[in-house]
C-alpha cells in the first residue's frame, strides 16, 4: 500500500523516467511490447478467473469473455499503433526553398489510470486505458480499484512480466494500491502527470476533472461517468415486434445486473394501446428475472437507495419487479413508469440508477417525445427501436439525437460494446468529460498523443517515423499525398 | 453593437440553427462553401488593406501578404476537408453476423472565436479559427477584436457574401462587435456554445479557459496565450556564424515590432569569449533598428511598462537599444542580459514581454544550460542555433526540449509560421491551454470535430460520408483497410 505524499512522488518520478524511455521507442517497438504483454495476460491460468470471480461475483463465463477481449485489445491496439495511424506523420519537404517541416504524434506524458469496478479486466489495471496510453507512448500509473485488488495485482504482475520479457524498464508501468481517495487526488495534482483516465460515477469523475482543470497547468481528464442510454420505441416498429422487443429490452436491462455504462435505463414510447401491450410484455418478462449478485456491497447499497428514492417519487409507479432475494449484495430488477410531463418537470428522474433499473416513459404525443429528446443530457448511446418507415416519419428526432450521444443504434440494444475502429464509446457531458474521444477501440489511443513539429531538423536526429526513406514503412502524408515512400 | 444578454441569446440561437444546417452539409459542400468565401475575400479591393493599415499601423506589404495567406487558408482547409481527412470515416461492416458499425466526425457545435489584434486577417474575423471551425461543420460566432472593428466588419461582410452566394443561411456565421469583456464572457457561458478559440494574452486566455471549465457542462477552450520562444545558441555553431546569426536574431526579434506569438524573446548561450563576441554583434545590430508603430496604444503602453519593469530588476543589464522615437504608440527595441543563475532564481524573467524585447541569458556551463532548459515553461517553439556536431554533443537538451514545445527548429528563426499540414502551432501550458492541437494548418480543424457512431443504421439515413458505395469518394478505413471503394 502506498501512503505518503513522498511515496507518490517516487512513483510519478519513476513514471517520468519510463516516459523518457518510451519516447525513444518507435511504433514497431511499442507494438511488440503490447503484443508481449497480451501474451502474458493470455497465458495466465485459472487463478486469474477464479480470483476475479471471488472478488467481483461476476460469472466465470463472462470473465473468460472479458479476458479474451482484454487480450484482444492489447493486440488490436498494438497493430493499430504499428500502422502509424496514430502517429499521423506529416512531411512538408523543402520544395523550392521553403522550410522542411515534419510533424508526428508522441505521447503526452505519464498517464494516470483509475481502474473501474465493473470490468475487472477490460476497464481496469490491464484495460483499454492502460493499453491505449502505452500504445500512445506514455508511461502509465494505475490506481487499482479497491474492489478487486488481487485481480488487479495479478494483471499488474502479468504486465510487468511482459515489460521485462520485452526488455523495457519496469518504470513504464506502476500499480498503486490504496483505498484512499486522497491518494488518487494527489496523483492527479502531481506536476509530472499529464493526463488522467477514469471510468466510474459522475461524482467521482467530475471531481477528478475539476481537480485536473484547477491545476496550475490544466491537464486532460477523460472521465466516463455513466449514462441512461435511452431507448425510443416507435409505433410502426412496435406493430410487429412487441414480444421480441420486450425480451430484448429486459435482457439488456438486467444483463450483468445492469452494471454497464451502456445499460438501457430509460424506455420512451407514445401512450396508447400498443405501448400498453408492450408494458404488459415487459412486466411479464421482468418477473422471470432472478436477483443477481452485484459487484460489491457499496454498489448494491447505492442501487437500493436510488431505486427506493425513485419509487417514492410523485408520479412514479412500479410496473413490475424481478424475483426477490434478500441476501446481501443481491439486486432485484425493477421497472417503473412515469408520464413524460412528470419527467420533464423533474429532470432528476433522468439521472442514472446504476443497476437493473428501468424507467418507462409515456409521451402523450410526438411533440412531447421531441421535447423529451431535447431535454436529455449527453449520453453514451441512444437507441431507436424503429422501422425504416419510423425513421422517415420521425426524422426530427434523429437530428436532435445526433447531438445528444456518441453512438446511435437502429434496433438492437446498447449493451455489448464491440472493440472496433468504428466504435464511439463516449458522449457529450455529463456522459463523459470530453465527447471528442472514445475509450473503446483503437481510437482510444488518440487521447494520449501530442503533436510535435520539427523544422529543418537533420534527418539522423528525427524520430524514425519522420526520417527520409520511411524506415518504419508507415503511411505518411508527404507533400499533401499519402504514401509509404 | 450588441449589448444585452437577450441579444446574445438571439445570436447564439441563430448559430445553433446555422449548425443544424451545416450538419446536413457533407464535406464536398463545406469545401465549396469555403472556396466561395475565399473568393469573396480575395476579391476585396484596396479598401480592405487601407482600412487595416489605418486601424493596425501594419505596413501595406505585410497586410497584402497576410490577406493572401488568409485566402489560402480558406482554400487549403477546404481542400483538406474535401479529402475526408478530418471525417475519419471508419466502417466495420456486418461480417459473419456481427454488428455493422460506422463512425465519422461531425462538428462539435457552435464555436465562439475571439479575434486577435496582431493578425487582423489571419487570426481574426476571417482567420484560421473561423475557417477551421466552418470546415469542421460548425457554425461560428466571432467576437471581433475592438482594435480593428472596421477591418473585421469588411471581412464579416465578405464571409456573408460568400455564404449567400453559396446559398447557405446567414446564421452559420455571426459577427459580434463589442468592447465589453462581459459580452465575451457571457458568450462563453451560453449553453449552446460548444467550443471557444482565442489568441491573445495569458490573462485573457486563462480567464476564458477557466470560465469554459466551470460551466455546468465544460467545453473545450483553445487559448493560445503567448510564448518566449527561446533560442539556444550552441558553441560549435557559433564558431562560424556569429555575424549572420546576430542579424537573423535581431531581424526576427524586431519583425513587426515583435508582435508575434513566435517572437524569439529569449536567447541562451554559454558564457565565454564567443558569446561575448555574439553580444557585441547583437548590440551593433539592434542599434540600427528604428522604432516602429505598435498595433494600438494599449499594446504599446503594456510593452513599455513590462520593459521598464525588467530593466529595473536586480541582475538585469541593458545590452543595447534600438533607435528611440518618443511619438505615441511607438516602441523602441531593446536587448537586456542576465546570468542564468539570476533567471533561475527569478522565473518571472522568463515571462513574455510582447514586443521587440530580447533577454540574453549567459549560462556558466552546459549543466546550467540544461537546468535552465528544464525550468522552461511550455512554449510554442524552441530553436537551436546549432551545428550537427552540437546536436550530437548536446543530445540531452533535445530530449528535454521535445517535452517543452510544439515546434523544434534547427537553425532559422521561429517567426514566419507556415500554413502547412506539418505545422504544429501550439505547445504545452502556458503556451496554450491544449497542446494536443494546432491553430495553424489544416489540422486546426481537428479542434472542432466530434465522432459519432451509427450501429446497424439504414444506409439511406447515414451521412453520405458513411454510405455504401462511398458516394463522396473519400478515403475510408473499411474493415481495417484504407480504401476509396
């Protein structure tokens, strides 16, 4: 455990030394390092899964999938780094007596990553933030999530084995174990820390963001702070899909006890017979759902408190509940309903309840639906359970929706975030503190880069990415044309 | 003149409507709009140059060059937008039953631009910030700089002629005339404003940044706040280049009365005979420089006050001055000197004096030079007057320098910022509030984009940039491969 300010200083200074090392590594070397780390994580036996299962209560199957995803992230991001996509090499040569100017992206500096509780692998010690920061050429300090310390330590050990087997100094990655909030805050304030990544609650993320912005030298703080991921169900679609949609929605809402930032916590439709039929199906579906064990007592307590607050609100009615389980740490799923007019007059109803909690909102007419859409805060995702006819009919909704979220879905459910180039996992405030970036997919690397130009710089002293002859064979924009020459 | 909060609200709501229009415009349409605006600016006759000359005291030749640069910026950024470089279309198709996911960059929303005083064309109403924001697909509100209102109005009229001739609504560009600080602040705080660009003083930029970060929903504020652009002169280089270097340095220092953010305000060398010889040449050079008229009285007063403060500092000695001119608004160039030890004990000496003010710092040895390099705040640029032998010998300096600035120069002078893809005009705080972006060159467009993903979205409702068949023929990353198919 790290405790004193002095120890923090030692950790960050080491990370600065690690950053110096990484600045000398080119994209091929960084990609190789990332693959080596991926191999070490992959090679870990059942102890990793068992430990994580004990610490998080997540099912073994889910954890195995998450481990595979995590390994894949390291490899995919490494391959992306290798192509030079994030190097963005631009070369404007000395043509006709002009200056010779070359630019590329280097790492921004030591990056502080806060592990998340709900993805012990993919968003934690060895998760996407760590992989993308290392890929960008930054050293990383992970503040492990206190809810799964042993899992985190196993991952940190694997990363260090990878680093050592690659031949890099251990300083490029540090793992800080502490359940003190203050330690995290001191790390954010340390002058040598140059960026922060966080996934968790609004209160936690916003506090870190404010801390980062109030430093003498403000730094980027990428906080993903949750979302209610509204699902709009439109009338033509509902004509033929009531049953499948009800199953799909309740399945997504209660998946993993609703502990996903893409959990579809709000369902919005137009009052009327069809919507009433849908509600009946939703009621039937949720009643079949068993209570599940949540990640830890704190999350379970928080869920129960918020759920009860909502249920007691004027104008909020319980539609149905899942099966009860009075054991500690278990969460009973619930669907409540309210009229749009009520929600519009009490916007707190549109705040996230982390867990298997769904709010079904009835709009009196399409105008009210549009007003409700307009009133939404920034979201990770917005889903339309719609037919193509609905799309044509409700065009005005989509125009607004584009400015409200990072990802738009036509049918389907927002849970199940695929790790792809085209993924945008991030949305306007308060979903995240910076909607210009994603925390999932190789583009997550962009968060941690910074461009540097070299003017008339002698070739032998340039980074390899910018040297004549393109020794790394990456795509470069040379005199305004893409080439590997 | 705009005065009331109500009028501000009207302007911003119009900009929001303009943004809605631009969201429907694809890259080809936006590029065409930008070329149309460029043509209108180019077509303006001598009245533009004459007005600007009267308002800014800048020489006609310089203004003609700046006008050509401004026209070129609109065209070059338009061409860049046209290629899809900033659209970053990524398509991961539905292969083997996966989801179909497509992502592109849209505009972030209405952008507020503050005109700068020192570039009445290139960094003002029709400058790079406006061009890059429109290129990104954002509507723009310009708060004109009060020091050249008539010039700004001529430019705003040209932009509106271009918009009208293209057939877009006037709302995509608004021009706010006011010399009230409060109006600017209210604009930054308006909920519909989504990003801010500013070029000017540290005090002004930092205040706007803090305002932007303390909004209920923080927004990016890109403030370029000045720099001292240190020039390190190394011993081997000095052997053969004393005379040419002295001319070059004094020329750059006093160019345009030193009113550039890339003005080389600090010169650093190793004490000794060679450096003394250089100082003698610098003295001789600066004494030939006539006093020039500054942009406006406020800047001239500020220059004189700061210059006098520095001269009165303990340990600061006057090396030489340019020719005097006691007329109002004229600035006399000056070179002062100090030892590195003194500068290290009084870091305020390394703050910018906007104008033809140079501080020559003597380091006792290379260790002290390294310590001084380490003590530097973030800079737009760092220049090495060095030979290749010096580069080899002083490698440790360059390693530190990379983390201190946005642009590194080998020989030459930092003034004369070319508008190129490979230009990085921006540096670590306090040079700018966000070193991850440039304000010069097409990459300036990146400041105002935001990615949006579309999952399983029907082709006909996708933006053209993402549709099957690639109707706009832009470069896209499809299933991890670049293609125009």
